[in-house]
């Protein structure tokens, strides 16, 4: 196993019994597509499993931590935790982006910091850990690296960037927001979208992503960063 995976296991204080599961969790489809003739599994199936494991473990955590909260509040709180912006923060804290195996094209376009890629890697890691060592170890990992990072008051750790930007623009009385896809590039199987966010005639931010939603989130993130610096 490579040094990067060894260092990762040290950071999370875990040792995988099946190292191939750990490697698969960080194998992006772009890497697989460049391994001609080799049967290399990507992390999409583990991502699918990890999402379900996260839904269960986060639900259980919230159910026990907030015994007086109704189902509707718990559902909203779970959604705010198991969402892309939150999972990206947890992945960044563990330097997951430095471990992902990427194709050359994805590497050149900044794949290591792409939010959707980092969120997917976090889910895939959880799925791999579940298969390798079971739910008890997954809970312990999440207690150290996810649950301990949540606000004690039970408020959502953060909204998505588009929601935060909308609230900031309303607070400043700047008017309605408009997101526009200004460019699509690349082949159909590897499309990249460029989005801008505009208030009135002012362009506040630009973002790129593998989906229109991701591009808009990145544009909102850039615009929010700019407005926070000005305030």
C-alpha cells in the first residue's frame, strides 16, 4: 500500500484489514478510465453504500442526542449534516483530497478540491470501513471526526452556499439573485459547466462543476467569500 494510504490510516487512527477496500474508496472513475485493460473498481458502489450507512448512523445519533425533538426537526438536521457542504468540510479536515486517485484530466482541472468529489470520497470511505470492520467501528470513527464537530446547540452545521448567499444578499438589500450557465465544455461523458451568479447587473461569482448544481454552488461560494470580505 502506498505511503499516502498509510499516512491516512494514521490520521484516522484506523488500520484496514482489506487494503483493497481502502484503495477502492479513493479511486475516482477518471482514474479507472485511464487504466486500459486493467480491472480496477471505482468508488461509486462504495459511495452508494456509505450514503446509506451515514443516513443510519446520523439518524441514530440525532435520535439519542435529542430525545425531545420531533421527527420533522430531526429530518432537517440530518439533511444538513449528510449534505455536500458538510461532508466536504469533514473530508477536507482529513486531507482526503490528497489521497484520491485521479485521471490526468481530472487532476489538471482541480479535481482534488472539487466539492462533489470530496463528498463522494467521504461517503465511499464510510462504506469501505463498514464492509471492513462493521458498524461499531464506523460509529467510533464518526464520533471522532463528524459528531464531535457538530454545534452543541443542535443547529445545522451550515447551509449550502446558495442558501447562505441568498440570506446575505437579502440582509444587504441587494435585490434578486440569478444563476446562469454561461458555458458547457468537454464531451458528453465528461461535461463541465461554468456558472455565474448575478445581482442586478453585477457579477458576484463564477464557478465550475461536473453538474449545473455543483457549478452554481461554486459560484455562490465565491460570491459569498467576496461579500464577507467586504462586510
